[in-house]
């Protein structure tokens, strides 16, 4: 009901996808093309967010977050809080700065959590 309210009340085009669907699709598209994925949308509803355990999935998600941030696309999400999406040792490993930047950007873009 809350997601439907967002779609009905928010101006512009709002995409609605599952987190796993996004992660799976990102694996099929070169990161240089992620800008095309966000073109034409004003907001994004991401359902069923989960903690990422795979570093490749996490790095692709970081690249998507960068494109969302560049375009200032608002995000609404359900499931795991977006600032908890990077699991395991990711926040202490070699890509720590990338993940922390992505968390900061996700926090800036998040308009609601369901």
C-alpha cells in the first residue's frame, strides 16, 4: 500500500524493481551503460533489499548508486536498510572507501523506507 501511494503521489516517472532483479540485471550490462538504466526516471522503488555478500555484485551496485546520485534520483526501499546493504568484511576491505561513499550517497537519496 505504501509503495502504491509513492507511485501515485510522486511527480515524474518512478521505477519499481526488486533488489535481486536489479542485481541480476546489472551483471548483464557494462557499467559504462548504467547511465542509460537511470535515464528517464525521477525516482526508484527498490523492493526486498538484502545484504550483498558477493563483491562483484556489490561493486556493480556501487556503480549504479553513483549514476543514481549523479542524476539525483530519489529512492524508496523495502527490506534491509540501504545503509546496511554491504555485508561481511566489505566495509573493512580494500574497497572500503567505495562502499562508504555509496552508503553516504544512498542516505542522501533515500526518500523512504518501507
